[in-house]
């Protein structure tokens, strides 16, 4: 009711009113209303956390679980509010701040902390605009613990829950879900599965499910990436996918093959198959295949071994293997894998155009085909 009146602290007034009503009517005793109760007086004292070897496993496992939840909560919440306020967020600074805060909390026997999907909406609903709100809140809590630990003893837990629920409802992005469903349905169902995982199995297990699904999705996309055989199109600069441009002209005896993903263990064999298939489907006998490697951002040992095997197979078939537009970091990896010397520096071209020009200079091309 008081949301239109920005200067009136509606949440604070609601909490005060609920506390007064419960206290005056003694609802804790007469109606069984659960209340916050008296707080421990004084500030926590400094103490080095000593861990015995018997509890080390529990601490490590629990710490990893808490870190996972804190990372997920912080990253999602910070991006959500950055989008709402149209500001920038710096994840590394977020992690440094959280690490420092948790280190301090550990030295004073405090709870592990992270950003909060409940406290942040409550603070925003109360009119908070900057992180200084947290400083003021911490000072207020400290003063409360030192001088008035019984002030909120009659505060009903249901009132706190209502405040959190009312403030957190604003985090639900129903419009975004509708948009995702319209443009990419599998991502919509992925978000629903992750939501149900948290709701049914709990936060830690739910986040674990979300991480597992994300890894599977990454491997699936990398396992079967897009690839293309390229040709020249009249009126369009560069070389383009012949499936998108059926009228594209191909150079006799040459295959331009593009692979739109990193090369790693999950797709190395598929790359091998697709290259051989592209050669087999060429309308003219192939003398050279040029892998346009600009989209290839990385390579691992498995794919390096595959390239060595592919080069051997093509050489025996009388087909030359060349590369164009390969990034220097990828070439550095090939050098570490002892493949750069095997292929030779002349087999790598800075652009597709220079690779095609070199082919036309070294081979007689029968354009009648």
C-alpha cells in the first residue's frame, strides 16, 4: 500500500507494528506465535579457528558447498541488479570483497556470508541505493547487540518472512522467461529444470544439477559444432558457406573447410570425419584442403594427434593439408605439441585470400570444371 510513497519506510513500519502487537497481546504465549527472542548481548570476540584432523573432511566439503552457493548467488544477483540499474558489475571485485568478508567472519566465529537474494531486495525496497547501506546496517546491528538486545524479542518470525517474500517477488523475471521460451525453448526448459532442482533437492544439490547441465550443454555444443565448406559469391566479399549460398563458386581441386569451434577430445574424431567427407563430396578431384582456422580458439593433445593422423592420411591420398587465419596462441600450442615443424611454416597462411592465391600460383586450375 505504501509503495507509491517512497519517503515512507513501509517495511520498517510493518515490522514495528507487528512487534508491538505481538508484545502487547502476548501472542507468543497465548497463540503460539514464533518470535525472534532476545539476542545475545555484546559483539563476537576474536578467535583463531582451530580445526582438528577429525573434522577436516567435513570442513572442506562444507566449505566447498558454501563457496559454490555463494558464487552462484553473488554472480546471479549482481548481474540481475546491474541489468535493472543499468550499471556495470566487476565479478573479480565481488569475489575479493566476499573473500575478505568471510575471512573476517571466520576470525570472529561468524557465519559464512555471500550476497543475499533476500536481504538485497529488502534493502532496495526500503530505499537503499548504494553499498553504504550495508555499512549502516552493520553499525545498527552492532549497536543493537551492545545496548538493546531485547528490543526485538517480540518480533514475529512470520513478519520477517513476509518482508523477505514481498521484497523478493520483484526478482522473478516472468517477462524474460516468456522471451526465452519464444526465442530458445530448450534454454527455457533448462532454467525450469534448474529451478525445480533447487526447489525439490535444496540449494546445494540444485546448483550442482545446474552446473552439471551447463557442462553437458557445453560439451554437446562443442561435440557437434557448425562447420562449412566455403566458396566465392558474386557481389559479396570473402568466402561463404556453400549451403547458405548454393550459387557460390568453388575453385577446382581446392576445398576451403571452416570449423566453428575449439578442437578438443570431444570433437576431434568428428573433425577428422567431416574433413574427409568434404573431400569426398568435392565436385572435382581434390589436391589441397585449406582449413580456415580463425574460429578455432584452442587445441588439445587428442586433437593434435588427430591432426597428425589426418595429415598422414591425406598425404598418402595425394591431398595437401594447409591452414589459414590460425590464431598465434593456437600455433604456439601446435609448436609445443611438435606439430608446427611437421607441417612447416609455409603451410600456414595469414588470410584465406593469401592461401587461395598460393594455391592458384602452385597449381594449374581447370576452370571448365
